[in-house]
């Protein structure tokens, strides 16, 4: 009886948290379609496509940038925002996150980032994306206006989706779906910790079997795709192979998690065999395989900068200098900050890297145009250029500095969005305590 009561109480508590998690913060309303031209004047504009412009202006209309530069003609009837002393940036892109898929880690019913089983190429992040997540407003407060939501777990987790951080439904928030196929490369180094009960030999067998499973899946999926393109008529359809067709037929990249040197080298061999586009994730050892990365042209999403070195022999600043090392070697990369709510600190990862040798221009590019290129949306997003989407924000100061990055306005496809969140509303609430 007591066990039943505890189970019921736990279930009720979970349901309560789910209801709280599912509710949109306060009365936030998605931004309305742009109705007239908007001109941001006298600003420091970080274009991400060229040099930073001083005392410049940018004009956008119907969600598209009309002009940007130091000699811009402002259309009659335009709404003019004086940005003297302020900075304008392209919207930052979080390239590897579970935003929209996870709300409260401690409550299982709010986690929808992983499916059961090792091979799930048919799982779609766009389908599970929660547009009313309370986490979304908190990350856009620091300029993160696009997020690449990534499924988790298994060897092939599923299809990622590049999403806007404002909108009514998951359909109108989607920029590109699928944006990538997510693969987790098996560990290639046996563990010898005291709590590991599996022998080294058995661990190696498991690793080999896992790698074999990935190769078998891709070989079969390639044959399936070739047969479909050749018009082979068959009553047999496989939902997993159907999902894999986007990788072979639509140039959708593979987002492969690989940390160690051996894993990265194995991924490069895999990429060469199948000739597919690959993006490396969590590549801690990327600096150890720079010649191979340069030759393969594989871009990298580096792990969290604000972390400890992974190896005892590494210097204290190993995570801080990885970005500048890749930039000097002309290896394109992007920043990531793990999980979901942590993405609000994404620009400050770049700020720390800048303090350890990364240039200002490269720091901004790694937050904007480089991740946009990784997912094939650089023709529309990632930089402030004529003809591109007006997805940008205004900051009172340096957006990569936590002490000065305070957004005053933000726009997604020209739509001005609310800069409020559960955090700002709680702050306002408790500042009033004792005043009444």
C-alpha cells in the first residue's frame, strides 16, 4: 500500500512539473510579421562577412536586409532606431543542443530527446520540438536566435532540425529539417576503471561490433537509395532506410560525435569510404589531427570551452586555446555549450577563446556564418549582407562579454521578438518585494 501511494505521489509530482514546463513563460507572444522598413543607424555592425563597420547603418524590409554600410539611404516611412554606442550582430547559432527536446532533466516525462534502440535514423527532432519551452526565451536573451536541436542516444540517434527561437508552432519555427543525421561513434579505447566489470577483450569485441553495425547500416542504406533512384519497384519499404535517403540524395551532413584521436581518424576513414558530408562534434582531440582535418575539409563543433582539460598531461588552458589553434590552421569550427539551457552562455564561450588567442572576427564567425555553412543555410543566415534574412540583434556592448551583452532588441526574419523570459519576470517580481 505504501509503495502504491509513493508511486501515485511521484506520478502526480511529475505531472505537475510537466504542466509547469509546458507552459509558455507568462504571456509571451511570437513576433508579428514586419510591416514597414526598419533602419538601425550609427551602430557598430559585425557583419561576419567582412570587416566590422563603425557608425554604420542597416536597413531591412519584409524580413530581408535591403542595405548595410556606412552610406545607406533610409527609405521614407521607415522606423529608425538610433544605435549610437551599441553593437549589431547576426543571430548566434547553437549548433548542437537539445533545446526543445528536454525541459527538466530530473523529470522523465519532459525528456523527449532519445528513442529506444541503437539505430533510429527515422527519429525526427522537428516532430518532438516543443515551441512553448521555457528554455527557449532564456537563450535568445543572449542573442542565440537559431538552434540545431539534436536527438540523443544509440549509435544513430536520428535527424536534427535547425529551428528559430520564436514562433507559434514547430512548423513555422523550422529553418531546415532535417539539418543533419546524428551519429555517435563508438569508443575505441577500453576502460580499466575499478568499477568496469567487462574485460578488455570483451570491450574490444563490443566496440568492433558497434562499428560494424554503423558500416552495415550505411552500406544497406546506400544500396536502398540507389535502388530507389533507379526506379526499382518493390512492395517492401524500410522506414529506417527511407530516412537515410536524405544523407545520400539531399546532401544532408552527418553530425558525428567523436572525441579522441582514434575516433576522429576512424570517422575520417568512414567519410572517405562513403563520400558523405561530415561534421565532427565534441572533438576534444581535434588539435591532434589537424593535417587530416585540413585534407578532409571536415568542420568541427568544439566541446564546451568552460571546462577542465580531458587529460592530466594537458595544460590548464587546453579547452581555452582549441578554438584559436583550429582558426590558425584554417579548420572551420563552431562553439557549443552542451545540453539545452546552457546554450545561453554560448557567446561567452567565444569570449573566453578570444582572450586566449582567437581573433574578434573569427570568434563572431564561429557563432554565426561558420555554423550556417555547416548546415547549408549560409545563403540566408549567418551574416549581415544585402539579400539575407534580417535575423539579428542589438546589444548595448560587446556581445561576447557577459558584463556588457545586454540585448535591447532582436529580430528573426525581420520580426521583432520579445526579450523576456521566466528569469526576467522573476527578477522583476522580487525587485518589487518590500516596496508594497
